[in-house]
C-alpha cells in the first residue's frame, strides 16, 4: 500500500530532501524487515537487507519521480538484493558440504564415465521448456538456492504450491532427459536427485 503523499515525497527525495527520505523509510521499513526476517530468521541479515534496499533508493533518487509504482519497484529491488544474499549463503553451504561428501566416497558422474556438462546442458534445455510458474519455482530453489519456504514467501503463495510446481518440473525434466539421453537416463536421474531435489 502506497503512502498517501508518496508522489510528492519522491519528488522531494529526488531533490535530496533527507526528511522526505526518512518518511518513506519509516513507512516501508516494517514491510521490508518482516519479509527479510521471515526468509532468513536472522536479525542481522534482515537489518542489512533493509539498509541495502534503501541505500539503493537513495542512490537512484533522481529517477524516483519517473516511477509509476514505487512500492512495486521497491519490492523488486529488495527481492533482487535478497536473492543475491541467499545465493551467496547457499553457495557457502554447498562449498562446506563438498569436502565432506567427497570424503564419504560418493560415486560421481565422472566415475561413471559420463560427462556432467552434457547432462547439465540437457537439464537446462528441459528447464527452458517448463511452464512459466514451474520454471520460476525451479530457478528460485535450484539456481538461487532458496528453500521451498523461502520461495513461497517471495512468490506470496503457499509452500504446498511451490512443492507441487517443483514436483511437476522435476517429473518433466526426468522425462526430457530420458528422451534426449536414452542410455544415460539412469545416471541423469541420479544427477537430478542429487542436485535438483530438496
């Protein structure tokens, strides 16, 4: 919901009015902070995301009067920043697990004599053929590293909706791999199970 005097406030901010900026900050602060905290359950990260989002607002202040839907623009800005943060956190978790997994002696695709890049290319092609919602869910979870709950928060849908879309996406990817890879299908299924299903 937009602030009642939002247009005039944005114009004042564009003219470097810090008081107007504070009014907008105070109005949207609880919305951004609550969303970040629901996703991360971390006060420090949530505060960082709030500050980063409004730093972007201030840096882009000259463009604010041209924005027709500021609340939508603000939320999109926040989402992009949050996705980048979550991706970094997910990458860190993956890196921490790699050594442990290797030490457990798990068989890799290379050990099986299969080129992982070939399978990845087929999986990527399958993703491009998914319906829009399934593709979006898949990318949030499998490429951006979000959990189902986090994806549901960002999409503003129930976690079960995310789970259903992800399940249908994986089912389609498996079928696509079977058709394209033929004899590699079993290994491809292992690949998908290990890297694309939570």
